[in-house]
């Protein structure tokens, strides 16, 4: 509504300013000397330029915080939010039930934001939507460091069925090399000198990381969860389940930690027209 009001005001200004400028410059214009004609052109050009700038600015204005919050709480947004969260939680439950891993903590962050004003220079795409909502989910599991080979092999077995949501199976050659590495059958899976592996990656699905347990010298460990930012539903939501459990707690209880990261999911957006 604000953008419409500004546009209406701009049109009204144009209707008043342009004729006034023409009238002010019209008398004797045909017989003006070159210097006078140049001055007349400037008189005409200036208000037109101002009007164009105001019109462009009003058309490219970002949605207000109030309208973005209303969209984030709309039935469509709520349904999309609930669906994507349910799907991810079901996948985490499958990992917990069908692999040797033991679920310890689920970290969820959900954020909705409005688009920016029209980006006339150096566009980033943030001015192409009214609202965009994104969910980030990570699950942390505990495991026995003495049985890493069996743990990863069990993950591959759980991912073998076609209906499994686990994207890693025994057809993943690198993953089989990782298992052989931990069984002591082969050297570094990524080649001599690469060191102990710490990740299985599947584009567009999930990334699995774990504590290094055999690396000589400094071992790379799963980082601690970052603190939750203040929640402000429906714009921002942050969960740690259970809230009091840390990565260090899991490591003390089980010996090592596996981290399952889901890709950021843009579950609700409205494109600006």
C-alpha cells in the first residue's frame, strides 16, 4: 500500500510539475538564443529526472517488516514449515533406528526474511523476493571409537535398500575404502599422506562428519554447538534438543561424535513481481 501511495503521489507530481515547467519555459521559446534554449532544456529536464527517480524508488521498495511477518505466519508458510521439519526428523529417526549410531542432540534453526530494496547496482538477487524462509538442521550422534569400521559399515548397510533415506551404500567406492582403512586393510583413502578420513558427502542430501580417532598429532574433532540466537516466531526459531546436552557430553559418554548435516532448505518463498 505504501508503494502504491508513493506511486500515486509521483504521478500526481508529474501531472503538476511537467506542465508547469513547460508553461514557464514556453513564452518566446521559438525565438530564444542558443543559451536561452539550453536553460529551457535544463528547466524541463530537471523535474522529469526527479519524477523518474521517485517512480523507480517506489517500485523497488522492499516489503515492510509487518507484511513479511504476516506472510511468515500464513497458513501456506506454516504448512511448508511443518512438512519440511517432519521430513527431516523422520530421516534422523531412521538414522538412529537403522545404524549403529546413537542420537544425542538435534539442532534446528529456522529463519524468515524479507527481500531488499531494488538493487540497481551490483545485484545479489535479494531484491527478487518478498519473503524467503530457510531451515537448517544438524543431528549429533555418539559412537564407540573402537568400532569405527563397523559403525561406518553399518551405515552403508542401512543405506543399501533403495527406499532408504540414507544416501551412502556399499556402492559408494570411497566409503568402502574408508571402512577398509579403519579395518587396517588399506592406507589413506584419499591417497598417501592425506591422513585419517573424516567425512562422507552426498550433494544435495546430507554430509556426515566424525571425530578423528587414529590421526597422529592433532586430531580434528566435531565442533561444539553454537548458542541459540533469541527466538522470535514466526521470523526466527532456534532449538537444541535436549537443550542441556553438548558435543563434549556426547564424547564423554560414547567416546566419539558423528555429525549429520542436512542442506539448508528454502521451504517457503514469494517472488516479487
